[in-house]
C-alpha cells in the first residue's frame, strides 16, 4: 500500500492507496508545528490501526509539504516507524508539469501536485481553486503547463482576523446564513464571509476564463471547498482529495523513472 501525506499550514492530510490504485482511506488532522517525529508516529499508528492496518503494510510513502520545519519531522517519522525513505516532492522530482512561473522554486509543492492531478484527471485548460489556509487559484494550460495563479486569505484566516482585530465582533462558525442581508451580527459576518468568498471565486473564475478560454474547467479542492461549492455553479468539479490523487500519480511516475535506471 502507498501512504500519501500532504502537510499544510492548518491541516495535514493522509491517504492510503492500494495497487489498483484506489484511495481506500483518508484522514485530516490539525497541523501541530511543535510536534516531534515520535508524536506524529504515534498519531499515524493509531490512524492505521483504526482501519486494521499496520506500518509494515505501507510499502511506499510520498509527501508534499509547505511547512519546511515539518518536512524533516515527517521524513524522520517515516524512516523510524516505516523503515523507508519517503519521496518528497521537490524541485528534482518528476511531476509531469512544466512550471512557467518567474521563479519555479517559489511555487508550493501542493500547487504543483494539484496541477498534475487536475490535468491528468480532467484535462486543460483548468483553474484549480484550493480552499485551505489560503484560498489559491491556479491556472493550468491546455498542454498541462502550470502558468501561475493568485493567492488570497483563506476563509479561516478572514474569520479569525475579524475576531482578533475588532473589539466587538464575535468568532463565528463557517456556515451558511439564512440570507445575504444579516439581521444580527453573527449572520452578518457569516454572510460577508460565505457569500463574499462566493463573489470572489466567481469574479476570479471569470477573469481566468477570459485569459484561458471558454473551455476552461474549474476544479475545487481543499478542506473548506464544500462550504463554497454548494453556493455557486462556477465550480464544476469538487475533489477534496485532489492533492492526494496527485501525490499517488507522482509516486507512480517516479517509480517508472527509477525502474529505467
């Protein structure tokens, strides 16, 4: 079985694939920046054990990380508990994606992994909207090239900023309010966050379509995708586990490269 790991600033996502390949199990946990390799190892052990698996069932590990301090922590965890070295998606790893960014090394590994998965699964041109710590918009050409994107504060960051930077506004749940015109403070904040982000997504997608063409597909992913996707029709495809799919594809791609050496 293959273990895929996506290390983000807010959440860490895990997936286990069989040889088919099919995504059999997936989990999402909170990112704890201060945890040690042994601590994450115990968490991983319990997640696997819950599904009747053990470390020895894992024959390969591939990971992407946008949290540099945790990258080595997870490498150590895999080496200690699974007795193998993970494939870390970095500049020298084959992804099948040509990066047409001013500085390719500046692009987060998760965004390249998403581009690889989106193009293989859905073709191009495509706009990938990832609702995570940040809300990112990534453009993939008709040939599968990564063209660039846009980065906005995520829903959670926006909600936290309203709470922490104002004197009287409360922290609210990220749920749909009854209507756009809020008649109390909680609903007014929820309207601004949920419907405001819907408006942003629709506006950005329209601008991307002007640049990429009418055939552009729109794929939504990330932990908060369901909140926004149900409020707009511009997100054609919802795949919360797109990054895990891309990691599995990149693993296979690099296994083929190794077998040819």
